[in-house]
C-alpha cells in the first residue's frame, strides 16, 4: 500500500458562541469580525480526522492548508497539534473579497504548489455562511474527480482509489473514485479526536509556512474581489421577533389551553 | 420569448423516475422573475425547466407551475447519482444556449451539481438563497443568510453569465397557474465521453421515508434538548400522530439519538418549514434553528428557561417542562377521543 | 515580570477546555448526584497526557511542568472539581515515585501511571491524625528480605480505584526517639492491601475516598520509596507541594465557575423590570468574586513558576492554597445568594460549587496549618 499524501483544507470561522458579537458596520455595511475568536470550522475537523485515520492506518502525510488572514496561523497550529504533519497559510491582501470560485482557484494552486496530493479533504460546508461550494469547485480547478456529502471513506487497491459512502436526500450512495480526488465530508463520518498535551508540544516543531500570491500560479481573471463573479451587496439583520404572550397555569391547564389554541388555528381536534 | 438565449432556467433533479418537487417552487419564482424582467425591459424571457437523466420525465405540472418550455436531456449514462455527468451536460448546454439565470434546488444533488457547473462555466453561484429578486438594472439579487442566520446579505453576479443560485426546498411556494402558452419541449441528446469513469456508482441503498415530509405538514412539532429523554421523545411522536403533525428536531435531539434522522432537522443546515402551527418543545431558539421556522403561522414554544431565546420569536410562551406538557397533551387528547 | 501565559500554554488550555466541555461538563452534575467515579473518563484523560503532565517523556509523560498541570486541573475543575480531585490525587502517587523513586521504580511504574492505564494514590492520613504525622500507628517490619506492613489509612483518595498506592508506615525511630516513617509502593493485586469503607462525601464526590486496610501486606525490598526512614520527607514533600498546588488549581476552576455562573445569571434574571446586573449589590458581589479569582490566580501561578524553576515554593504554595480554597467558599456563597431561591436547587451548579469548596478545605493541609507555615516563614 503506497503512502498517501493528503491535503486538508481548513477554514477559521467565528466561534458560534460569539455570534451575538458579530455586528454590522452601519457605514460600510460589512461585517465587523475583528477580535472575535475563531475556531477551525467543525466539519473541517471531521475532514482532518478522516485524513489522520487514513494516515494512522496506512502511513502517509497530512498537510493542512488555509486561505485566510494571518491570524489563522493559530488555527493551523491547532491542526498540527491535532496530528497534521505540516501546515501552510495561504495569505495575501490580493485574496480579499474572494468568492467561492476565486477561493477554490487559489486553493487549487496551493495544492499543486505543495506537492502532488492523492486525496484532498474538506468539510462539506463552513459554519459561518456555508455555501458548500468550495470542494466541488476546487476539484474542477484541479481537474480531479470530486464527491460531496461523504459519511465514510475507505482506501482501496493499494492506494489508487477510494470507496466513498455518501448521504443523498433519499438514499445512501456508495461510489468508487479514482485518486487523485477531492472529497468533502459530513458530520457523521467520524468524531474528531481531542488534542493531547503531547500534540500541542510537538506542534511547535512542525513546519508552518506562508504562501502569498507571489508563490502561486494564479489565474488573474479570478483573483480576489475583482475577479469574483459574485459580489456582495447590502447586509442587514432580519427582525424575526414576535409578540410572546405568556400562557400560565398548571401543566394540565396549559395543555388544555394549547388544545384550544390548536382548534382555533384550524385543527380538527 | 422562446429564444433560448437570456432565458431563465430551473434545473430539475430526477429521482427514481419522478422529480424533486422543489423544482416546482423554483419554477413559480422564476415565473415571477420573468414577469419582473418584462416590466423592466419590455421583453419577457422564457422560463425553461431543464431535466437531465437517463429517462428524464416530461411532467405537465412543470408547465402549470411556471415553465414555458422543458428541455429534456437524455443519455443512458445519466444515472441519477452521477452528479459529475449531469454537471458536464448542463455546462455544455449552458455554453450553447446562454441562459441569463440558472436555478437549482439546494438538495444534496443540487448542492453538488450547481457548484460544479458554475466552476466549469466560470460564473458566480449563490448558495442556499432565501430570496431571489430582480433589481433596477435587471440583475438577479440573491439573498443569503450568514452566521447561522443572524445576518442576511445580498449577492449579485453583475458581469458573469449565467447568474446561478441554489435555493432550499420550502423557501419558495409552489404556485400553480395557467400556463402562458402551449408548452414547448426540446429533446437534447448529449455526447458523453466513453472514459468518464473516474467515478462509479457501486451501491445505492434507499432510505425509508418516515411519515409526512416536514415541509408539507400543516402542523410541525419540533423537539430539542429539553424534551429530555428517549421515552419523552416517543411520546412526542405519539403526540404527532394524534395531531396529524410532522415531528422535527434540532441538532441536540439528533445527537442524543432520539430523533429519526438528519433529514428531520429544522434549521439553516436542515429543513425550512412554514406550517400553520409550529410547536417547539425544549428548544432554546438558536438563530440557526429559528431561521428554519420563522415563517410559520402560529408559533408556540415550551421551555423551562424563562430567558430562552426562542420566546422572542414565539407568539405564545409557555415556561414549563417539555416532557410534562407532552404527556399531558397526549393524555388529554386520548381522553377526548373516547 | 511577565505574568502572561506562553502561546503553547494558551493552546494547551484551549485543548483541555475542548475536551472538558465535551466529555465532562454535560455529566458533572450527574456524577455528583449519583456519586459516580468515571474511570473511563480518567482513561481518556490519560491518553491525552493529563495523567502524566509533569512526568518526563522518557517515562511516558508529557514532559511539561506543574504550571501546565495546574492549567489542566483548573480547566477540569471549572466543570467538575471532583474529577479534577480524582486526577490530582492520582498525581500525588505519580509525583512521589517520580521525585523519590529509583530508576528501576520509575521505569516500572511511571509509564502506566502517566498514560492513565493505572491509577495512583498517596495514602498518609490515619485515624490518629493527618496534620500530625507522628501519630502514625501503621507499622512496617523487615522480615527475611521483605517487609510486612500493617495498619489502616483513612480519608485516602482513590482508595477504591487505585492500582499503585504509596503508603507511609512507621518503620523505626530516629535518634531523637521520634517515629521514623518509610514510604512503600503497594500494587492493588497485593492481597495485603484492601479497601475498607467508602466515604459518602459532602463534596468532591467524584473523587473516591475511603479506608485502606493494610493487613500483613508483604512487599519486597524494592518497594521502599526514597529510602528507609525517608517516609516523612516523601509525604510532606509531595503533599506540601504537589498537593497544595493541586488544591489551588482546583479552587481556581471552581472560582471561575462561580464567577461565570454569577455573570450569566445576573444578565438573564430580571427583577424590577431589569436584569439584576443593574443592581449595585449584585455588581459588588461580582466584583468581589472577580478580584478573589484574579488574586488566587496570581498567587497560584506565581508559586508554580517558582516550583517549575526549581526555587523554594512551599510557603508560596501554602499562601496560594489557603487563599484559593477560602476564596471558593466566599464566592460560592455569593453565587448562591445572588441566585435567591434558585441557588438552593440542585438542578443548578451553585450548591455543588459550595460543597466541592468545603470538601477541598481540609485537603493537602487545613487552612490553619497553612497559616502556621506562613507565620513561621514570616517570623523567621
């Protein structure tokens, strides 16, 4: 079985318990993200765990990459502490404002730059605005086959193809995909391992390098905000609040009252 | 109008001989967009349902719900789950016909095919839109949620064509009407290269459909962490049967193993529901769930925590233990039926 | 004077916190209520390096220091002080072997203890006293190349779960006629060591505590730890440093728990039309708790910095232990008071914080003993 070279794409996202701190700048109409602590997108952790499990079983190497601002270095260190072998921060002002097409273009270039990869893994979607588009588009830029919604991956044929189990709306579909390929994973694929103290210490000595636009072969037509076909417009916070009338009384009184309300709403009870 | 260029397309996902009903919702909205464009430019673009598959169905419902024409793309290799091949033929067709808008239902299939097509054709795609409009410039404006729904943002694709968007089932209403014309059918037989075998389908295991789909139910019972136990959850399902309601869940109830499955989860990464009545049991009201039910008619929430967020988004507030209320409701309803 | 943690220490804290929030926090109340000692969670902690934080890598540990150990204990104690106590008392046995053991003993015991495969303990207290070691009744007699130990230990933590227990017994008298103690390593499969009654504790319930019965317990010469007659040194050395440090760190966790719960409740609870956080009395109690927490933190981590740089730290640790453990009681009381009726309902953690705080007071030396130590050092 040949040792597999795997690349996991991770995205730092605001910690969900900080969502109430996310606010909109009324002047620029853009989101104020500074100072909000980030975590590794939870599904990307599942992707990293999948890669680590393959490496633990068959040998190989796991690289993590992230196209993000410089602060993402901390998230990459976390990924190294979890067990990844090396990390790359893909960061450049020129990437700002990238939509999924532009982002996946840069990621594809980074994957090519850091060496031949057999398997590229990522989470199905990100927690902060999950378009779930990047993995498929990454596959397209690379020219590799790609699959989404994976709940199980198995290496076959001495490392030339994968058995990929996926969750579709009405069925579970199992594919065989030739490598190199891209797979995005869903939550049920595994439970990411916890980081050990030893992992934190050893992450210090693992390589973490930065790649900028100067290091990569990029399609200038699809670079950054300029090159992104989709452009952001206005942002606002919807008001979903309602009247909130309290209904009080003993359990049985409340239950009776609810049944009345349901009848009033048109149910035949 | 029937010139294909600058038309509005709705891609129809075929499943087991039929098709995903979200296409009818998309067609209804596409019809509205076409009318708006007509108001702006004086020209009404055609609305096409584009159906790809090995035996793509031509269903007259598509005409009633908004399609002026149907393009049937048939090829034996277009097996339902070969999303890569569906994307290939759609991309080729788009290059040939040059529609101005292409819409997908954000099902598992759509979520995979749409970005693949967008990348092939090198255009923009907005995912999981909660609304689609046409602005003064005649461009498509896509509204997407972010941060679990806390924030809504507009996305535009001003320079690239087609403008692509995916929309979750249940966001738009499928509205039947009188078809504009007779309905035109176009059959296309694409070329698919012999060696497209980097992906093969080896096994398909159908999941059993359980009960009434959430999106279609008039009454939805939603259970969260506060339901408290598997026993209580079973009672909740019994309550659903007694009320003729569908039972949905939030992530914590799913993680506990009480709820049926991921496809009964209500929220931004699950289902959007807009029932006449929504009853939430033991749900805290995190935004990502609320966004999935905020268009419900009557919203009643039950939670032991008087400060639970869900109450701000509810019409009626009940501070009580979900399990006790469920039990009492079941008992009272059973009594009445005797 | 740089009082900040290093990037590695911050990352370490984050990693421990993630584990605790997933595997400890949801179960803490249940463990306390049902008096459960979750050995399975201990094993998971072992795999993550918590059981051997300060054990050098060559013996299978994480190779870190007592500061990092405190970070681990604080994070765990934030949600389950009992579980933190379970881990910290395990550390007492580990530290005894690490600091006083021969190379053979270290190689034999440390790898399993550091990885959490075996649970350790240090049993010193006897019915005749804990603060007063000279009252030891347990004895050890040398017989034909091995030792026979007899006696009884009480209030022994991990009494019913440990596989490797270090005990102190009287093996002779010194030149001044005072009892000379020796420390011995006993393994749980030794028929001469059995656990007796298990205590039903007021607090820190997850941490098992009970009697150990040492009855004609035969152990080899190679079981003596630190040399014959050195038992007092082993016991006091470990308890005064590793024990006090542990109690301080655990107290920090409970203090943070009290503070966070106070803030959360104050923001949610509405009275007189506003959240009670608008009331000065509530604000003052939160300020007092915050100050208590920050002061305890500084005392604790300052003492640990001294320990990790091999400087004398026993007095600093006594100050930290005294202050932190007493501060928990103050903070827990404020928390309960602020919550009104809710504070005395067991569905909330407020009561558990108080009980855990109270149960922590006598560990690793009572408050009055701490004062004796600090006074002696100050008056010297």
